[in-house]
C-alpha cells in the first residue's frame, strides 16, 4: 500500500482586491451576507485581509482566493492562492488623450 501524506486543511476565503499599492502585498475585501441578530434582515458584512502576492499577479478589482498561512508580518496571515476572475480593464485611447491635451492647451478659459 502506498501511503499518502496527509496535509492539514487551511482556511480559504474568496474576495475582491481593493489595493495593490504595497510591494508583494494586496488588500482583499471579503463580504458575507448574514441575518441581523435582532431584526433578522439580511445585511452585508465586509472585512479586509492583507495577503502576500509574491509575483504581483493580482490587480485591483480582481476576484481572488486567499489561503491561510504563517504570520508573514504584523498584519499578513494570508497568501494569494489563485486569481478566480480578472477585473475588466478600462483603457483610454491615445487619440482621446491627444484631443484632451489640445483642448486643455488652447488657453481659452470658460467664463
């Protein structure tokens, strides 16, 4: 019989990337819908987690899966497992930038 090595179950969460302004760190916002304890109305609770992103794969707006790991810093206890869904990247065409630049540089101020 071949023995398989049993690994511990790690906690996973799926959330949206809010910030990638730090080096190798992303901020992931995880939201969950729960009933209010007293009024029983469904409310959305949100919590932010700092996660380690070694390769810088995640971008703001992406939906990612993060996995629990050992403490990496004062706030980081999670690491990026995978990017579930990419965010739609909105770009500006160069012609629009040129047009905007000529309109702004004309010197005519609105009165």
